């Protein structure tokens, strides 16, 4: 099998040098052309003859991000495999790619523990037109389903109480606003915490953590 001709774009010069050296040691990669930004890569004309591109998601804030650059590269070379890596969650990035173009895209979490084999696997999957986006979408759907289940395990009363708690209302304020007794509100808050934080450690500030989780559920539902 012919080795992969790889383009690599990373705006951090130190990381770019280190990872380019690592990738160059791969038996699966023929050459690595490294660039500091999207503009330099596009001006080079290298996309036409490349097999794959490894792109940092966060590039020049005034230019293209990694996904936008990947789309540009795919428009120039319909066969190029695209690998996006980032220190942020990669799941939302999948949804930024047009469905008609998703084949051959892989997404990686940028982490210190990632080794050569992690990059090789993602790159080769993208080159073969597969990529790992289906499993990322599946895991995202699973997480959304879990969150939906968690939300509906809260009773309507508990949701009302948590909605007020998320607006910095105290238990006493909530009791007054909902015309409930203070002990009842405290009991319902405790039950809501158990639903929202089933594996909370003793050291966790339950109120703060539960409010943050409730806000997260509300944002996901919008």
C-alpha cells in the first residue's frame, strides 16, 4: 500500500515542530508538509496531491478554523481525508461538516497521552473514506438520550424548584414563590440532587453542581 502524503496545519510553532517530527517517523506516512495557518496551505497548492490533512481546529481567529479549512480542502481535492484535532470536545464539530462530505473525516481530542498510533489510526481511516465520525455521533446521541432521561426523572415540582435555584434563589425564596413549606423545598432539592448527581462525591458542593447540571440540560434542550 502506498504511503500517505500528509498536510499538517497547527498555529502553535512548538507543537507543530514536535508533532511533525513524530509523524515523520511513521512507516505509513511518506511525507509531512507542515503549515502555520490555513492561508499558507491554500496558497501552496499542496492540497491537490495530498492524501490526508491533519488540522488543528483552533487556527487564526480571524481566518478559517480547522473544519472550515477541511471543507475548502475537500472542495479542492474530493479524495483527501480530513482529520480534525482539538483540545475542545470534538462531538459538536461533526455537525459543522455537510452530510454530503462527511465520508473520510476523523476527529481527535488533543491530549498529551495521544501517541503515534492514535494519529495513524485516525489518518488511515480518513484516507480510506471511513473516518470515526459515526461513532462520535453515536456517543453524542447516547449522551443526549441519557440527559433527556435524567431530565424527565425529575418531577414537575422538582423542575420548578431547580429552575428557581438556577436563578440564584435560596430555598427560603423558592418556598415563598411556590407557596410551599421550607422543609418541603429542602426535601425536593435533596431528591433533585440525587437525580442530577447520582455519583457525586462527598466533597462536591451539591447545590452548585446540581444547578450547573440543570442549566446544562436546559441548554441542550434548546
